[in-house]
């Protein structure tokens, strides 16, 4: 592969190629680069770079060629629409070329698109647009003669595609025979073949289990599945087809198609083909703007990947008048979402120590705009992930940020690896406190062994202690904890209670009032509940619910601190692992000192027996509901029982105190009988609830 500099290269002479080399040299380099990528993508099903990078290079080439039209050659990648037909399949000549779409990337460009159409048709009248999600899959053509599917083809290069009829026939949502009647005698229907996310994940899980590589993304998986020479393999893949346009039509003995694009699609739907349920017709370009906004918000909740919205003039006669430019229609455009995958350089890897001592490699990246935000950090999770990616410092990597998901490195662009790439070395001592690190057998995570005496762990522990669901200390956010700890004012949470107003007010950006407010918020948190206090300690695996169960069961802090494993296992939600974490926590002398000191400084909670909750009639009772209740819904019954203090759980175990069995109760009733658990019927429940 020719080494092509890109805007992502970290070399110091970035951008100099544009200044120094001639247009011809640049064009030749770009073509070679794109051809290589095309081959990897279309023939090998192994994309080398994210789409956004590919698109940029194509755009660069298009613009260079349009500035220097004498340099355009017929074999330039800009002179065809898409992929190279695979030689293993027979070729299909499309009777009407399968075109592509122009893209717009923002509202201004979208409004320009509408303006150009108005100018061309010389009218001020608003146009109706059909709006459809732009599915991220493979374009396909279905040819029906007298309602019978006779051929399925890929787009190929737009004029020649591959005959994939056998593979197409395995896709259940494509009718082999159209339903109803009235179809044109020869009818070519076009659409996108894609793999829904759930099917893609399942397929990759299966591949992983079999020790295979799996696919990079759903579109890739769809392409790979569709191009199988053995259609029996395609048949096992979860492919779908969604139809979005009409190709060649010969009405013959049939009936003509409707005159509006959306109506044509509805007609296809009536004939048994799938169309996108999100399709909508809007009155004007502002409708398109609104639709884009609406669907962008819905994007993550769709069951398939989309990479933009397609807007099409709805009136087919107008489409005809507008015609095509080069390889795309004038009457349609794709408003692309910001790319979710981008390339950048991994500048360095740092190791962060979390609350539980877990040491996480964090990638420091050359900042890159991806998924709508600028990303400069990404987690690399653990040593296994680093090994799986085979990533080194200095590598060019592909970053993915979809929706609100934390950005991650999905792959390394191996072709761009230089001799300067360095291995990522995991530290064998804690990067913050230099204590030994440990990796427990069977776990993928390396941890600092110092516990709370490690400054990094204590900082995180204090942040957790102050957080909303824990002590909820107003005004004490993560930044202020960092500031206090960095100033040496707090080493662990007990120090919060010894803070001096003068020290606090001396901090940067701290006003007198804020300092006073902070100290009174800290003071106020002393009055709490045992459950919150336990949660705030940040014991591994002890979340809010477990903390509550522990408080209810042990009632007193000292009882929990001295509990042995057997006693801990008696508590709901506590299994052997959680029990072990609790024991380890309270056995650690640093932790013991902290807990005792917190009590000493005045943290207190109401004695549990006297608390209102325990005064309730069903307090502490574990109840299971099963079968059908006539007088009320099960969720209503659950709510009423909870109001009386009961804990309602889903399955019967020896911890269950009572089973309420409605009509047609099944296995839970048998199990409760076997375990000798008290059982009440609906009448008994009513007595219990006093209704
Ligand atoms: S219409 C002449 N509608 O996007 C118009 N294309 O970038 C041809 N695509 O080749 C396409 N969803 O593979 C159209 N609702 C949709 C689409 C769609 C996805 C794909 C299609 C096309 C590519 C263009």
C-alpha cells in the first residue's frame, strides 16, 4: 500500500504535501490509496480505515479533479459509484444504473440543496419531501417478472453488479412471489440489505466462542454474509431488506406505479416487501430539518444502524424533470450524521487508579472530532483488551463514539504503523503510591494493593463518600475533592470533618460564603442512616441495595464489622464474593480506623428497631407473589406489601418468609411447599393488607 499522508499523521511536516506537490502527484497518490482501500473493503471485506476518512479522500480527489478536469481518467475511483464486482459471481448489467447520493453535512447545505431545486425548476413553491433513514448496509436490486423474483443483484460499480440471486432468496423478508396483483410486468425494486444490531451481536458472540475474529460492524457483517459463495451460509445470517426506490419498470400487462415516491413504497409494502416504518412525507425543507432532528434523537433506540437521513422530492414527475448529475440524482440528498468512527493517533497511555484500586490504561489521543464531540481520551480497559487490539503507542487507531457511549478504540490501522511504535507496558507498582500491584487469578484487572492508603484510591473513595446517593454533601464535587486532596487538607473522608474554615477559604476560587456552606454541609451529613453510611464506605460490590439489606439484617454497625462469612451469607443479595469483599474491607486496619473515626466525629443514625420502617407490620418479611390475583394487579399488591414494610422478591428461596399464591400458581408454589414456607391465597392476602 502506498503511504499516504493524512491529516491524522503525527509527523511534523503535516500538510506540506498540499503546498509542495503538484496536483497530478496528489491525484495519483489519492487514486492509489482509494483503490487499495476499495479492494480491502469490497473484495476482502476487511476495511482499513473508517468511512469518514475514506469519504474525505474521495472528496479531496473530486475537488482536485474538478479544478483540473484535464486530469480526469476513466479509471479514476471518482468515475464509478461503488465497489468492484466480485469475480466469483456472475455479472449483471443494470438496465438502469444504480446511482449513489450526494451528501450534505449541515443545515445550510441542506437548505442549499432545496434552493438549487427551486432554481432549476424556476419556482418558489414548496416541495413535498419523502424522508427516510439512511440504512447502513448494502444496496441491492430485486427483479420481479410477472410478480416472481427472478434475479437479485448487488450494485457493484453502478452499471455492473454481481448476481446474488441464490443468496437473496435466503432472506425471509424478501418475497419470492409478490402478493396481491397489479404489479408491472417487469419491475426492479431497490433497497438496502442490512443486519440488525441484535443479530450482529449474536453472530459476533458466536464467532468469538468459536475463536474466530468476527465482523467489525453490522454493515460489514451484512456484506460478508451476502457475498457468501455458499448460499446455505447466507441463510444462517440474520439479514433484512428494506426497500427504498424503484429501478427499471415495464408496465406491460400490469398497472402503472403511483406518481409519488412515498405511494410507490407503500405499494411495494402491500406487495409484501418491507419498507422503513420511519418513512414520512413532509411539506417543505423545514420539515426535513425537523425530521432530521427528530430521528437523530431516536437513532440510538433503533434496532439497526443508520448513518444519516435521505430526503427525496416526493413527486416522481418532478424527479424526472430534475434528472441526475454525474452519478447522483438532483432530487435527493443524504444528510449524514457526524461520523461515529474516526482515525487518530495514540500519543500515550497513562494508568489511572480507581476507587477499588483497579489500574486502568487510559489512551491519550490526538484530539479528534467523532460522534459530534472532540475526543482526546479513551479507556483501554485492561491488559486483555490491549493484547486483543495489539495496539502500541504511536499507532494510528480507529475511535468509535456512538450515542452517549464512552469512546473506545476499536482497531489499529496496521498499515500506518511506523518503526517508532512502542509497546504498552503495564506498571508493576502502583503509578500513584508505588505499592505492589496484584492481579487476582481469574480476573483481568490489575490492582494497587495499598487500599485506602493509596492517595488515588482515597481521592476516589472521598468522591464516592460525598456523592449524591452516599452522604450527599452539597457543594463537594469531584473537582473540589481533588483541590482539597492536592492541597494536602484531606487524606481520607475522616479529614473532611476536621477541615478548618481558614484553610478552605484559602483555596483558589473559594469564596467565604462557599467555604461556610461547605463546612455546614459536611456537618449536616453526620446525621444519616446506617444504609447510606455503609454504601458511602465504598466497599467493593456493595451498592445501595446491598447496603440496605446489610443495615436491615445487622441493625448495628459493630455487628456487621464482626460478622463472619456464614452470617453475611444469610443476608439477601449477599453471595460468597460480596461476603468476601465485606470481610476483607473490615479486616483492613486502615479501614477500621476510618470507620471508627467517622463514628467518633459524630456520624450517627437512628437505631434500626426504632426507625419507622421497622415499626411497620411486615418489616423484614420477604414475600413472593405468584399466580393471578383477581381483586388487584400484581404490581398493586407488591406496592401495598412494600408500603407495609415487606420486601417483595421474584423467586422462592429458603430466605422467603411467605408466598402469596393466586390462581393457577405453578412452580413457585411447589417449591414453597417443598421448603415448608408459609403460603397464603388471595383471601389471606386481603386480610394481610386489611382490604
Ligand atoms: S436512495 C438514486 N434511500 O445509500 C437514489 N439510498 O449513499 C439511490 N441508502 O446507494 C439511493 N438508505 O445503498 C436511498 N432510504 C434510502 C437509503 C439509501 C440507504 C444507501 C444506498 C445508496 C447509498 C448512497
